[in-house]
C-alpha cells in the first residue's frame, strides 16, 4: 500500500501530514518519532493524520479529525499551527467543499476559515488562566502565568531580550503543577498590541512557532493588564501571527505553506514499527 505524505508548515512550525481517511495506517509512536527525526526521517515538529471522525468512532460536528502527534510520538490535544495546515490541505484537495467548516481535535471541535489569500483562521476556543508557576532556565527562575488552551502552557513575560535565552536544554518546571508536562513561552512586550515570543514545546523542544503558545502569550499579557479582550500580533522566529481575544475566547490567524509531497518507502515504514 502506497503511503502518501505531504510536508508543510505554519510560520515554520513544520509537520508531516499523512492522508488516512479510513484509519488504515498503523501509526505507532516509533513511526511518528522516525518520521519527525531530522536525520533518519523527513524531519518535523509533529505528525498530522487526516482521518474521518467516524473512522475513530467519534461524535463530532466535523467530518475530519486532526490526529496530532508530537515529535516524540506522544499524543497531543491541540496544535494551532497544525490546525491551519490541516484545514488548508482539506480545502486545497477538495475534501472540504466550503472555506468555513469544523475540524475535530482532542481539544474539541475547532471552527476554521481558509481565506482566499491562503491565510487560515482557527477559532481556538477559551484560553483559561489557571494560576501561576515558575520556569527555570539554567540557574534562573522566571515567574509565569499558567494558561490552558486545550493544552497546558506557562507564559513568562520578561524585560530582557528573549533571543538571549539558552533553550538548547529543556527548561525545568513544577511537575506537580503540570503533571502532564507543559509548553513554555518566553515573551517580550513590543509596544501596544505586539509581542515577541520563543517557545519550548512539550515533547518536541524549541520550535520556530507554536500556535496555542501564541494564544497563551496574548491571554497572559492581557490578564496581567487586567483584561481578557484585545488583539495582538505575535512575532515568533518563524514569522508573525495575529491573535484576537474576546472575553477569553480566542482566534488565531496565520499563513500556511506546503513544501513537498510524495510516498514513503514501504520497507522503511515497516522497519519503524
């Protein structure tokens, strides 16, 4: 059986996309990790399996379900950049007949809109402030705001340039507060309605962008300003997105690009099981 793949990214948060409408692929953690490995596989921050909700026995308003896996093979609840790539693929291939529709995810159904210029908007749902905690980079502590965007985040707003932080090794965090792990965002305010961010993603490492992370960053910045409504650009190493918060409900808008497509070698695939 030929195994089709596409490679794409949303603000350089890159993914291997596997069309698998009927759920026939045996997508093991080992295969996901091998696909995402940048030396022995295609290289990516995660894998997006395109599968029908009914093939997973799910009750969803969306015909299609974004089965997202982190680069280490673990399951993830949600990925904002991945959702944009996923939605754009459905429209480009005609699997979605309209430009506005719903996609299922482990964090619930997400309404999406694929614009004529190629930008994609995802209604990300609520960004909920859940408390505060501390991230540790080397021997330094950074206080942060904990935000739930369907997955866990800790956002540290800092005065020093985030480009100077050494994120080659995983920052530490309070595992009692975040028993399932956490995505860590380090954010510089850049004037009214503008932020700059770096992110260390759970199960991946530092990435060029994180969609849910940008939503968490804006939610945290607004919370510290005493509100839950506002709009901000967020500059990440991979580009720029726009986040709108309206009484805690969020939307994320940004670009998508596909860079390659082809077929996986069946012998290679079998050997990764």
